[in-house]
């Protein structure tokens, strides 16, 4: 038996789950129990297969008798695919636990016909992601990529009664295809130079630096669009929040990672010789994504939209790691390059876990209180204690605080930027530390953002009737969140073990493993050498747990503890409207970084009818728009419409004219070909 | 084993003397402002009084509110355990480097800000919002200054960085001067001193740190106050030992250790006086002037970094 068998099983499981959902119209139970169980099984197979190949190394190839007559489907399973397959599998497993409970919200609404669409599209979406990771020729890759994109389009458009959702889905489809086109062209460059569509042939291709840069630019544009880097991110905060929450978790947690996989595969594996200018581009765009992503997230008060903007931020951090890796590798500093690559890969894993957890948590809140707006929530820690605990773990992890997993990967990224003095170029030496400062700023702003999220949603008092009546979600949903929260803790506390396991990826891509990260045993993480930097997450966690136990079990002298009402400044009773809202919380930051957003704020005061000097009511309106819409997308949109009008003139509506056009085109093509 | 014992003793010493440092600052400040000064041990008396008192909790307080004093205290003590106080190369300094130290303080701040929002009063939210704003701007400056040092010493391990300056001799590095000023400005902002925040006031509209802990009482308040004294000392020990490490013990003989204690005591007394002078000549800043202050600190630390890259490292 080879690991490929497990990968096939995962693929079949996802397809079978899609097929089984076809009967969900008559038997909704089929979706809730059958499909999700199959998805869960496929997730387990994916994790096992991925772990196997990651730990054993080597590449397992196969050819399926599908596809073009002269090119069967080439599949390959190597440590890089294995690692990403683990990420997909973990999240798919969590979602299959979560899904049945979350589905209940859709069952009661007498819209059963869409359950078929939901189940089938989910299965195909997951199968598409598995297949992208296994593909070893451009043909399968593009087929799988499109399967993933189109299936997720249907999931975004799932609640299509709202016009806004349809618009978001169309935008998503459009941008996904523009990106796919760029990816296809990127493959085209490699295929032309390498005389073949298989990855094997592309690896053998020798490219001139110019052609390599063109291929890189196309691929970076295409994958970056899917991953949601600035300024190609606009579809992301529109599309991710409107899908059902467990799908949002898959899209934000996993689908973006598949795009990162594509970028890593293309740059580090297929393209050959790296150039430091590419690394610089990736690094700068990554830093911009990280900072702008978190700044935009801070201004949101729709919980899922806020989380979607944080995906932009985290993709930025991952891209920074990859950019650093390219810079160091292109300058022949293997150790630092491998360190940066591992930091990026580790953050990819971590982001999948905590973002999945946070989206599932947001879904749980939505499911039980029907509120998506932070400014209507409050006090949920008392109504939903379990969800609140798991969500807190997610918040701490995404804020990059020790001893959780988000901290480890940010720490590694910092360590990689601090290797800048080894570089010969003065420009690089001075730009790298500045990007470290940008990373520090975005991590600190992320912490501010998640204090806002947690403080407004879970603490304080309920701000709406629905929130006051919210109830804890059912056990399956809690189990999914608990599992992801546990993984966030484990991957934070045992980083050395994880780094050791990831070693086979740089071994495959660069030809050398992480030399010293794990030399001091599982207790110590020493990325370069123990003198330069060391971090012992297990000991930090041990110290935290030990002091917690001391405080819990060493009985202090019993002191009276009294409950009372808080002081309300003499205004009668403390009421929920006195609390800081999400908008109020982020106001200082809005004022400091004002030029970043397009802020539209209006305050209308209406005078009292009897005493005109007295203000009867104040109305405050605040709209914050994404500047990239105004600056980039609207001009492009106008350009497209103008061009379409011009082209429209040749559309006469008469079939004869169209026949002439076809004939002329045919002639032209024949002339070009011969 | 002796190393671990030494580390534990040093950490305990750190935690135990933090109120003394706070008392020293208070005393010098009173003298500088022509006021009658309280005893040097007044902070200890305040803490014991608070520790003996019962706690009043709001009806809406959740477990976050009750856990926060312990979390804040623990993370601050962990941060203190990492900083070399009197001796170098203790095993605790390998557990966490300076980035982790910043992470510990960040964890404490995260919980403190959550606790501020837990009751649902306006003051708590105001304090949390402001604290996170100041924290978000101060943290990059802090990291930039320590990165300047880390790149000079090519290590982020605090003990190694201190021994780098210790054995580097009396070399004037321009980057260190920038970093020193940047770090001092951040230390003032992060520990809630004038001109950013005033630890001695409960004036409604200017509170930051005090607004978050307004609802705390008794033992919880004692832990939070103690933690903020330790945090103040962490920053000043960091400044003292990174930029002027002379006197710190490289070996663990009784003489060098005694010398180490004496040296750090002198350095802290001196830094305390500098802080008092700073606080006495400055006026409290309007909240929206704070970004300019921190922006200036950031510029200084960035200049320090660039100076290092351009002047001091020649490439390898």
C-alpha cells in the first residue's frame, strides 16, 4: 500500500459525499448524517496520507486513464502536497463535525431544494481542493482548480435571495477566472519552454531570466488573486462572509492555502532558479497586505466580514515569509531561506486552524443569536460559555500571543527578517527590518482588533433581544471548535516537533533540511543556533499552567467576596447602551490612520420643536469604503464598459454579418497557423 | 541545577524589589515637586493592605474578570524572569528571547483590556480602547529598538545581547543612541507615565490604565498594582542592562553577585531620577497627541536601525 491509496480514498470520499447529497431533497437526513460522515472520513484519510508522505519523504507518482488521449492524468504525492493535504483534511474533519448541527438552521426554513446544491457543491469543492494538491500536470491542475472555484461559487451564491450575495458571488467568479487565466498563461510559458504539460517536463525547462520573470509575474498575479493579496483582495471580504459559516471556514481556512500551495509549487519547485527581485515583490506586497488587511478589519463590525479581512492580513504574513525565503535563497543563504520558508508554511497551517476556529465560532453565534453585527451582540460568555472559551483561544492565537500557535510562526518570521545582515545588498539589508516593523505593527493591531471582537461580542451586556436569548450550540458544533482550539494549543506548545516534521519539504525543494532548528531536543526551538535565538514553548506553557495551578489549589486565606452593581456615574442604572461599541472602540485608530480609508461620516442634529436651542436627537452615520475600489476597480470597470460599447457597434443583429465575421476569423487563424 | 536556583532567586528578588523601585520614584518625585514624601516602603504597605481586603465584584463580571489579575501578574513575572537583573547566562534567559518578552507583556495587556470591557461600563471600554491603541503603536517601536540591538549583537537572546555590549568595550554606536532614546520613550508610554498617562489620577477623561482597572478591588487590585510595578521595573532594568551593562555578574561568585546587586541598584536609582525629572517638566498630553509622540519614537528607532545598517555593518 502506498500513501496514494489514502489520497484516492480521500478524493473518493469527497465525491461520494457529493453524490449522496443528490438525494437530500427527499431525505434531509442523508445530508446531515451520510454526507458529512463521508466528508469526515475523507478528511481523516487526507490527514493520514499527508502525514505518511510528509514523514517518509519521497514522491509517489501515478497516471490515471482519464483526460486527453495523449496525456493521462498525472498525479504526484510528495511532502509539499502531503503537508497541504493535512491542512485541508484537518479542516474538512472539523467541518464535518460542525456541519450537521449548523444545517439545522437551514432545515426549518422550508427551502429543502437547496440542500442538494449545498451538499453537492461542498463535496465537489473539497474534492477539487484535494485534486489540486495531487495534480502533476497543468491540465489536471487547471481542471481541479476550476472545479474548486466553480463549486465554491455555488456555495457563495447559496443564499441567493439577497441581491448583495448574488453580486458578491458574481464578483468572486469573475476574479477567480481572471486569476485562473493568469495561472494558465504562467503554465503556458513553462510548457512551451519545456515541451510538455507535465510538471516533470516543466521542471526540466530552461528559461531565460526574462521569461522566468514573466512566468513568475503571471503566476504571482493568479495565485495572489485567489489568495486575496492587496490590491486583488476585494472579492474576499464580499464572498467569504455570505457563504454558510462552515463553508466560510473552509474558504478562508483552506482554499486560500491551496492558492499558497500553487505559488510555492510554481516558484520553488517548477520555476528553477530564483531571482531576488521576485522575493522583494512578494515581501513588499505581503507587508502591504498584512497592514492594510488588519486596518480594514479594525473598521468592520460585521463579524464574518472582519474575519475575512483578517485573512488578507494573514495571507500577507505568509507571503512575507515566502518573499524572505526567495530573497535569501536567491542570494545563496540556504539556512535563512529555509527558516523563512518554514515560517511561512507554519503560519499557513496555523492560520488554517485559528481562522477555521474563528469562523466556526462566528457561525455558532450566528446560528444561536441570528446576529452578524458586533454592535448587536454582547454578554455571550454567559449564554454560550463553551463557544466563548474556544473563541478566546482563537482570538489569542490570531493575535500572535504566546504560548499559542500564531506566536510561533510570527516569531519565526521575525527571526528570518533578523537574518538580514548576512545579505550583501545594502538596500535589502535596510528594507528587511522595516518589513519586520510592519509585521510588528500588524500583529499589535490584530490584538487590538480581537480585544474589540471579544470584548464587544462576548463580554459586557447583551445589546439586543436575540443575543439575550442566545443558547449554547449543540455538541457536534462544540466538538469541532474544541478540536481546533486544542490543535491551536498543541501546535503552539510543541513547535519543535512540527518543525522537525516539516523538514522534508525544504529537503525536497532546496535540497537541505532545517539544519539546527531541532538539534537541542523537542524542548527547545533554535532556528539558527542556541546562541542566536531560542524559545522553549513547552517550558513557557508549563510555567503558565503551574502558576495557574498554584493560584487554583493553594487555598488563600478566605476573604469575603461580595457582588454589587457597578457605579453608573449617577445616571440611574447601567444599561447596555452605555457600553463601548465596536465602532467606538476602533475610533482612535480610525482617527490616527484616517488616510487609509475612504471615511464618510455624517452627524445630523435635529432641534427640539419647542426649544430650538436644545438638541432633540442626534443621528450618526458612518460608512467606510475600501480605497482600492475607488482607485483601481471602478476605473477598470468603466474601461471595460466603454470598450464593450465600442465593440458592440459591430453587433448588427443579422446572422449574415456574424457568418462573415466567423469566416474572416477562420481565414485569419489559418493564415497565422500556416 | 545551581543555575536554575540562581534564576529563581533572581526572579524572586525582581518581584520583591519592584515595589521598592516604585516607592523610590514616588519619593524622589515628591521631593522634586516640594511635597512631603511618603516612606520608601509605602507601596509594600499599600499592597499588604489590599491583599488582606475582600473583593467586590460587579453582578455581570464573568470569569475573565476574575482570571485577569492572575494572568496579568503571571505574565509580568514571566517577563521579569527573562530579563537579566544581576547575573548573565541563567537558564531562564534561554527559555524566552526578547520577542517572547514582548509577547508576554502583550498577553497581559490583552487580558487587561478584555477585563476592562467585561462589566460593560463606559469607563472600562474607554480605557481598553485607548490602551490597545497606545499598545499597538508602542509595540512596533519597542521591537524596532530591540531589533537594532539584536542585529548588532546578532542575537535576540537578552543575556547574549547584554554580554555583547559588556564585552564590546566603550564603543559609541550611533544606532544605540537612537535606540536608547526610542526605548525610553516607549517605556514611558507602555508603563503609563506622564506625558502619556498619569498613574496618580482618576480624572475621568484622561485615564487609560486606571480606567481599565477601575472596577477592581481588594486582592485583585493588589495583584494588578504589583504587576504594573514589576512592568515598570522590567523596562528600566532592560534599559539599564542593555545600554550600560557594566557591573552585571558574568560568573556566579559571591563577590561578582554582590557587585551585580549594587550596580543594578545604582543604575535604577539614577534612572528613577531621570524619569522623575522627565515627569516633572512634562505636562500630560492630549490623547490624540500620543500618536505623534510614538511616531517620533518610531522614527528614532527606524533611524537607529538604518544607521546600524548603513554605518556599522559592512556586509559579509
